[in-house]
């Protein structure tokens, strides 16, 4: 059985976990070049974009103090419309790539993800 997570995909998710978003995107781009027909490539790219935006907006910041004023009046968040378009594009590419996989195997785990 083939490795379910090739090195570039696995490394990309490790980098995401460590909040190293641009390096993670490089790994996801490498994965997409290596396995251009796998919908997991654009899904991973979309995940990286989403988490980088959540980090930029401060959503991933944990605060454990009950007197922290940021909980009382959080700042208004302004999502990046260009990043939103990139995220939507990656998800659309994943859906397009998933179609043929699901046509040949309706239980294809990677194709079911998008």
C-alpha cells in the first residue's frame, strides 16, 4: 500500500502546526506538482490559506486570563478578499480533481475530502 501522506504533504502539515505558513504552502505546491491529479493537494493548500488567515486575524491566539479585555470588546476582523479568492479557487480545483476519482471509486477517501 502506498504511503498515505507523501513527505511533502506530511511536512506541509507539520509546518502548519508550527505556524510556518509560507513554508507549508511551498510543500503543498511541491505535492501538487508531484501528484497533479490528487485532490488532496488543493485541499492542503486551502487548509494552509485558511489557517494563515486565522492566524493573521488573531483567531489562533490563545488567551487564558479571565480579565483579558480582548474578550470584552474584540476588534472587528477584516478578512483578506484576495486570500478568500485563493481559498475558493483551491477548493474548486479540489472538487474538479475529485470528480474522476469518485466516478471510478465512490469510496476514494482522498476524493471524498473536498
